[in-house]
C-alpha cells in the first residue's frame, strides 16, 4: 500500500467514482457493499472530508446508520461486472461479496473494512449525517425521487487514503 494525498488524486478518484466505486460499511456483525456513482470531496470544520449519500430504502442504510465509519474503494482495474451487481442487487437478498468474489481486509484506522482490490481506498470516520429535506431540493431535481426515497448525506473525515496495486 502506498499512502497518497487525497487532494492530489481527487481528480482521478472522481473520474473513477463516476464509473462506479464501492462503499463498504460494517456495524457489529453486519456488513455490506454497494456501488456509488457520486460523492464529494472537500474540507468541513477544517478537516478533509468525503461525502457519500445513501437512500433510506437501501439495505446499506440500516448498517451505516449504526456505523461510525465507512470506506470507499475506487477500482483502478476493470470491475464493471462487480460495479453493476453491487449497484443493482440488494444485500437483503444476496451476498454480494460471494456473488462478485470480493473479499475485505482490515482498514488501517477505522472499523469498516476495505475491499481487497487494486485501487484508491478512503477510510472515513463519520462526522455528520443528515437526511435530505425535500422542501429545499431544486424543483428540477425532484423527478429523481419518484418514490420519495431521499438520500441521507454522510460526511466522513478522511483519516487514511492510499493506493493498493
């Protein structure tokens, strides 16, 4: 593993996230992986932060609500099949780790593990979470929520960032 400056690799990571990255979260004995297609990097409260969003209707939501951390793995190789499965299948009905032949490994600084894949890995400590309030959503975006299953936003302090080759 090679430590990397998250700001220096943010443009590369954002391109990878657009193509599909993996969010892994664990609370107690429950663990899940899901695909994310967007996230945000920045600084909040003077700390480096990654923000991810999870809809309340997702299986991952029940786990991340109990968790104090999450990891994001941005693959550097072709993982289109795995990204597709983890983005279209629910952990309620399927063990996505087994289905995709994915394994995890212990994170360096937090409780949620990382995927054991080549890529950029972000370990994030949840600093703040907040449910979207549809009253404040731009009118042209409301069509994205026909089931009114709005996201909860999770702001995670990036406590470790590295590349696994």
